[in-house]
């Protein structure tokens, strides 16, 4: 089972100019090895499983492999709330 689903936010782990490592992207479409992928860099053939992603400051779309993305889920917010409760 994939750790990602459409609409998830993820942190990029590698530079893929113009999107730099540490950027937040939204996952739009799942891709598998061999798929033709339209990105801002042109038409590519996917060499592995991954995602077509959207970055709000970059026109067009980018493609990242599963291993180049770290999921950002909503469960991070309760950790911030817990920290505030400890401070109080």
C-alpha cells in the first residue's frame, strides 16, 4: 500500500529545478514505471513509480519518485497543539 494519495502534501527530498529540496508540493496524479509524463521540462518516460506534483510558485507540473517525497499529513498539527499545552 502506498504511503501517498491524491491531494496529499509532500516535502521534496531532492532538488529538481526549479523546485528545490525542502519544498512542499501537492500530489496530483500517480504514475508508474513506463508512463508518459508531461512536465514543465517536457515529455518524459517515468523510470519508476511516483507522482505528478504541483508547486504553487512553479508554472507547470513536476514529477517525483516515491522515494524523493516525504509525506506531510495532518497528524503534524496535533503535535504542535500538544507542545502548546505543555507550555501552558
